[in-house]
C-alpha cells in the first residue's frame, strides 16, 4: 500500500464515517434542545433555559461543522486526493 492509498483510505473513513456521526450528534443536540425548550420547558424555566442553550450549541456546532467540512473538501479537491 502506497502512502497516497493510505491517505485516501483515512480521508475516506473520516469523510464517510466520522463526519456523519459528528453531524448526527450535533443535530441530536439541537433536537434535544428544541424538545426541552418547547415541551419540557413549557412550565419549568430551568428546562426552558437548558433547552435554549442546547439549541444554540447545536446550531453553532452544525454551522462550524458545515464550514470545516466544506473547507476540507475544497482542499481535497484542489490537491486531487
């Protein structure tokens, strides 16, 4: 196995397994925040605030993930990996 094949295998593993898993976790955090904010936090101010924080962190995580993932794919396409 050459170095280029090794790099391609590692990048493929990260791109097709790790990144979707991280996206899923960020989306689940967002959904948990929405659930806490609207359903559990309807009467409890503490849950309301906790849900709000989860929504913010989930959205922030998704934005950062999409940005980094896009930049990485641009770099990979530029170098032909």
